[in-house]
């Protein structure tokens, strides 16, 4: 069964599993508390999980990183028995009144980004070590709302309030240094055309409205489109409720601009699905949609949710969401049709819900699949079947031996009784 990591507003980390069969209580959702901050336990301070990331290295070796509102970031190794082992931890001294807007993991680094533009890359080991992690810092624009690392970890993107969608090369971002000559030449160019050292692409500002007034840039959520097979496809949601799709190879204008997708308070969360051309969208109301990335049409919505969705995590078999009503929900998914002219086979529904007694803030899938568990189960079944076959053969041999002995005894001539 797929496994998800859930962070909440009390600083707790929980593991969530959705099985095919209900347990003794009748629910298919299993939730286990694996970590809680001491300050939250003692009631001294309310520390929340602001960013969460997980990386599945080889099926059983899962690393996870959690960034908390007190500035601490902790790296864990997620064991097969659903326990967390602390690998290392460090503090972000520049957080202050700001917050984390993103976190990500690569095979040897942990990335974290704050709303005031402090991007930190921390080298890590996959095992517990006494060595202190090494850090690299990069200053980005302030007032960021979201930050994402691209699949492959070669680039990252961000956006925010009056911060246009921008893509950077990961290695160049931490190695590039600006010189006075660069700053002088940059001042001579237009501000919108000047790229920072390490920046490889930036979206063009939206055109003026019908009254020739400048439209503000208010990006609330972004995500890469892994199903496209290229890190060049990026989705951005705005405070105005619009969704824009960009292809960095096709210029600085969006290749898709879909207006009024959000019904209440603008776009809150975007999450690319595991199926091709699939995007999940939530607003600041209780609306939760599946969107077709080919034309921006709403495929279906999830009903029965009475609160705003705070986080979404997608897996190949099930979709998990957390909401302000302190519930986590599992959802079924209906993939988009092969063609936009074809009708959808079905619609996704809410499968189960579980009350957490705290507000879930971040949810991530750890990369495990039911196929991995099934393969392990099948291996065990094959071994047990092989053992049964051996015993069956032995039983068959013993039966045949007893039959042959009986036939031999029947063929023996009977001795005549002496007179």
C-alpha cells in the first residue's frame, strides 16, 4: 500500500497508509504518529511543519526532510518498520518573521527556501554521522510564495508577490557571483530583461488590462509537470484564480492561460498528477478539481469537503489531501481521456477520511508503491508454494510406495497350511 508523510500545525509527523481492506475499526486509513516536537508536547510553543520532502532512493531507503516554523530543519531516514531515524538537523537563523515556502531532496543534498529569499543547500549523508553538514546559501528575491525543485534536480523555480515565475540552474545558482561590471551592465538594460547570475529564464509580465493599467504579479503556487517528460513545463496559479502553463523553450509568454479556475480567494494549491495531462487544483474555499492540462477544462470535482485544502499528495493508486477541518482524505482518481474530444470514463470520489485532531499542513508521498509490497508478498508466496510442492511430492512418493508394497504383497503366493 502507498505510504504518505503528514506534517501538522503542532509540529507532528505522521505516517498514513491506505489499504485495500478495512481494519478492525472498519477504516482503510492507518495513521501512526512518528515524531512530535517537545515544545508542542509541553504546550510551550505552537511549532508547525511548513515544508516537507521525501526521496525514495532504492525502494526501501527513504529519506525525508521537514522544515519547522521555529527555523529548524531535520533530516530523517524512514525505516521499513515505519519509524524515523534522525540523520542531522540545523537551524535557519535568517527566518525571523518569515516562513519556509519549499523544501526538496536530492541524493546528496537538502534544499530549503524561505519567503524572504534565502535558499540553502545542505549536503547530507544517507546514514547517521557525527560530521556536521556543509551549507551553501544563495539570495533570491523576497516575498516568495512557492519554490519547487525540478525533476532531475538540475533546475528550480519560484514565484511570489510581485515576483514573476523564474527558473534557475541549480549548480550555477550556488557557484555564480555577480561582479560590479555585471551590475553596471544590468542597470543599462531594462529591469524586466535583466537575469540574475544563475537565472536561465523568467516569465514576461502580464499585459496591461483594458484600461491600460498594470496587472499585479501574484503567484501563489507553482509546480513542474513530470508527465510531460521535460522540466521545461511549469504550471503557475495566481491570486486572481487563473492558471498559466509555461514552456520555457517557447518564449516567456504562457502557452496556456486559463481564467477563473478558482472560485473563492484564488489558487491555493497545485499538484501534478501521476497521469499524463493531469493537474489537481484547490482554492481558498472548499473547491477541489481535476484539471486537463491540454485545454484547461475542469474534468471533475471532489464533493463533500467543507474546508479549504491545505496540501495534496498524489501517488499512482490514491490521492491524499489535508484540509483546515483537521481531516485527511483519500481520493480515487480518474485519468484524463486519450483525446479531449472523448468522454471521461469516470470521476474521482472521496474514499475515506480520518480525523487528526490537528490541522495537516504538508503531505508528501514517500515513493513506495503497492507493487513493491506485492512483489515482496509474491516472493514469500512463491517460497511457501515451493515448500508445499516439496511436501506434496514427498506425500505422493509415500503413497505410491505404499501402493506398490500392497501390490507386491498381493502377488506373493499364499503359504498352504500344514495338515
